[in-house]
């Protein structure tokens, strides 16, 4: 902790010192050129002037289905929103969140073409973010990695990700987040927002401008507090982002360091039963401690009565207080905290006119906890509650080397990525009493019991080679392959199950080949790709079982793989631009961690291969620019994704063959109106998500829903008393629709008979106002 704070203080002083120098040297800032912005954004040669003006850019020149969402799409969102909300407008992208910002990680789910969030790849300025799953093991969510206001664009590939992306989870597509570079002019931004449920969001940024040494610096911070829309507690974010760019002759050194302290109090999971009996507003009981204690006491009494033993809490009786009928309907409180420090340094060197080389070193340190008041384990002395935590630690270090050679009509690329991730996952219990109620968003100390203490290691080697060959002015071929080996190891220092050992996933030849053909302003593309997802060093992976179970599977288990074929047409019809794409995906060796019992019990899982999935579909996205100020954006996608095989659960056969995959809507339709004349701007957007399966057999579903968001703002004229100021108002879920957002928050289940609480209600209407000043 001490070293982390020292790094933050150093970064802050560096930026403040640099800004002071910039104030003293305005002329240097005025004479700066645009090279720095190229240096600090990945793949800058692919960025066009359109990307600064358009909300969506449709991936011209790409052999894959790919779009870019610009910073304008993020700016129009409610303050504090995740950049994932900006990409939700794209075809094939399904995003659900139980909070209005998409930053509540446990209740946010992203899926694309039937692949869930943890089966995709994510990077920030080329640095891997892991699979962004809530149970930290190899990365962090983008909402913690950087302030949304500091993102310049998001490149989204719905199908096969690029060969060079630093990910071992991208069976499906990938999301590449690119940060803003420091401005070459001294300036900054200050924005303050207030909204319903006492939401306060403040963003401040200072850019040094170009210093005499050619150095560019930026420093920014976020303060975000928002009450939950139901129940008790706040969602809190504190962020500091710093970035530096230094020219070294023809080379450029770019460094950035981001800190995040994220606290979230959870929303209770629902089930169809509790939803019908209690409703959407069911949540954790806090601050009603007495009812939480009573539920546990009644449950203990009922267990004793069934065993014909004396009641341990006679005064509580054996009847649950209405409207509750089960101790697992809800609990007293639940929440989590993540504290992250992530940074990188990249040296980009033009070795020769035909050869560019870059090298990146990055480090990520995470400390996390997720806690819940549980009636399953009593505190010392017999008090009928305790706080159960799952505690996380990550120490990731990695390096990425890339080279690009331009040889005639060929552009060759080579890359190597190495990462060592030392992590830990512990399960502890902390005492509760009438006078001692631990805060589930704190890092608690002195547990009275530990179920397990584990140390985990993941070693990643990733190489790729690609060639883009321009045969004619119209036709370009692109191809190559990547090779990956990931070794996962576990050492259990205490607990049950006691597991030790290693398992590795490797495939040194995962090919990809594609082509683009341009004619009369139109572009056609096609692509074939193979990908593998490595095992994960987590109890969602092969380590979530007993030693005997692990020994039984590690010699025969195969990693998940995918084969993607896609083709499409990028059309330019004057005022209408867009893309139409078709795809066929085969997902093999699907691994399923089967659990038993209520989520709170934390029983071991059994990882098993349950066959394959076939996904086919069509995606259409378009922008119609009626005037320079007014545009319409729409998308539609149809996905037919189903299990190819029945599932074996022990000795039972679960009839899943031919059933639509869980949490995969068949239809997604989105439309929006955007207006921006330089002064007045606004957005009105609607999105339809069709019915989704909750169980693997499809005997429980949630109905489809349509929600609308709106925004309206005004920028004050330049030269006036309020020059540089703008005001904005946002409404999320404008028509106050009741709907089920995220699924699987408490895992997925085979049938209705085994279904547990695993649904998250969507946020009601919320309205926010923002005042922003740029200078």
C-alpha cells in the first residue's frame, strides 16, 4: 500500500510541476504540432478525420466486422457512465446493467453473438484488461481502468479479434479502448453533475501543453457518489489518471498511471418466485438488522424442528416474517471493493522508413474483496450471522513487443506478449454481533474462520505473425496466425478443498485469413479465424473442485475454442453509411462449472466439457446524415445460437440440445436521433432486447423489453461571458420501464427446479444535470 501511494503522489507532483512550467511557456504550446496525439493512441494511422466527427465509424479497410465508437458517444451519456454504454448501440452487442451507469460490475453483463463477457478480449492502449469478470483473477473492468471522459475511442470487433490483441479469452470479439493523449495546448476541463438518488459526479482534468523539453502531461480525477436506487448504500468511485508523452528524437515515449478505488453495495439477486411474491424492489435488508437476525433464527429453528431437536432460538418461532418464506430470499447486506493501480510505458521507434518497432511494459496491482452477511455460518458465541468474504489480490507484470515492416505491397506485423500474473483468492468469515456490524465495502481484518487460502500463478506466452497484401487498388488479402501457451498453477496454503497443481492450454497455430474488395465506393469483406480461450486461475475454472476432481480432469480437459466465418458489405450511399454482415460460429469444448445448492453456500464446482454451440446471424448498422447537424443511427441483429448437445449432470442427462443459449437474445434493435449544431445538441435513443433464457433447458425465460434514454445540452457562444461553458441534462430509462436486466449474477442453472436467485432488476428512470467548463 505504501508503494502505491508513493507512486500516486509522485505522478501528481510530476503533473502539477509540468503544468506550472506550461503556464510559464505559452509560446511553446502554441507552436506544438500534432505528433504527440499520434504517439499516445494505439493504431493512430487507422484513425481518420471522420472519427472525430462521427459517433460510429464502420471499419473501412478491415477484413473483420468492426466498428469504432468515438468520444462523442461517451460525452452524450449520463455522467459517470461506463464506455460500455456507448458501444451498446452497435449491432450484435447486448448490454444489461442494473444501475443507470453500467459501472455496477456484479450487475452488468455484456454479450456479443452468444459469447458472454468473459469470452471476449479487452485492452486499454494495448494493455490487457483480462476478461473483465467480477471475480478478479487476471485484470480489471474498464470502468476502473480509466475515467470514461479520458477515452478517445473504442474499437469493437464483434467476431474474430485481431491477431495481435493481448488477450487469451477472446473466443468472440474484442474491445480496444484508446485513451486521450495530453493536449499540446495548456488547458483543461471541469464538469460537475447532480442527479436523482443523490448522484454526485465531478471530473477535473488539467493538460500542461507542450513544455520546453517537448514533454506533454495530463492529470485528471473523478469523484463519484450515487445512492442505490433501491435498498441502502452508495456506489462510490475515486479515480486519478495521469499520462505523459516525451519525444526522444524520432522516437516517442508514452507513459500512463491510473488509480481507482471502487466501492459498490450490491443489489439483491431475484428469482421468478421472489419477483412475483415481493417484486422488483426486493433488496438487501440493511439497515433492518433485526429482520435479518430473525430470518436466520427462524431457519435454524425449522432445521432443528425437522430433526426433532430443541429450538435454538425459541422466541423466534418457526414462521418466516412476511413477505419472506425462505432464509435465502434476501440477506442483511452485501458489497465489494476494488483498489487498482495500473500503468504502462511504451517506447515507439521508427527504426527505418519501412520499419517501426514498439515495446510496452505494464504493471497492474489489485486488492479486492466481496462480502455478504450469511446465515449459513454463525459467529463465535452463536450469533446467527457472519460476514463471508472472497478476497482477491493481483500482481501482474507483462511486456509486449511489436514490429511493423512495409515491404512493397506487403505490410508485415510481428508481435510477442508475455505476462506473469501472481494472484490470490481467499475465503474468510468475520464475526458479527448486535454491536459489531462490519462494513462489506471495507478491507476487513482478523477473520475467525478461513475456508481456503490460495496462491495462483498464470504464465502467458503469445506470438503472432500477419501480412496484409495489397494485390490491386481494389483487392487486399490479410492473413496470419497466433500461438498461445498459458500455464495455470495453484498452491493451497490452507483450507478445503485442498488443491495443488498446474494445468496448461496451448495452441501454437490459430490461423486467420481475410480479404477486402472495394468497388464504386463500396467495400466487401470476408474473414475466417480460429481462437482458443485459456483456462482461468479461478474457482470458476479447473481449480473450483477437489484435488481428486482436479486430477481426474486435468489430463483430459480441453480448452474452449471457436471457429468464426463472417462476411459483409460496408456501404456508402451518400448520406447513408453502414454495414451488413453475416456470420457462422462454432464454439467447441464448452466448459461448464456446475454448482449445487444456494449461492451463499459456496459449494465446490465440477468443471466439465458439455459439447459445442452453433451461432449464426445477421447484423445491420447504419448512419443516415440528414443535415450536417442531424443524423439517425440504427442497428438490427438476429442471432440463432443454440447448444448442439445434451448436458450430463452426474448421472442425469439434461436436454439442452437445440435450446437457445442462456442470456442470448435472438433480436436486438436500436435506433437514435442525434442533433449537434455546435451550440444545441441532444440525443434520443431506444433499444429493444428480445426474450432471453435463464436456464440451460429454456424452461425459464425473461421477457423482452424496450427502454429509451434522452439527453439535451447547450454550449455557450465563444467570446461571451460564459464562453467554454456547457450544460447537459440526461434521462435514463425515460419512460420508467420495469424490466430484468442482467442474468446469471448468481450463476445459471439447468432447469426451473434447480433455479436460484440470479436475476437483476433494471434501474428505474433517473435524471441528471451537468455543468461543464472547458478551457
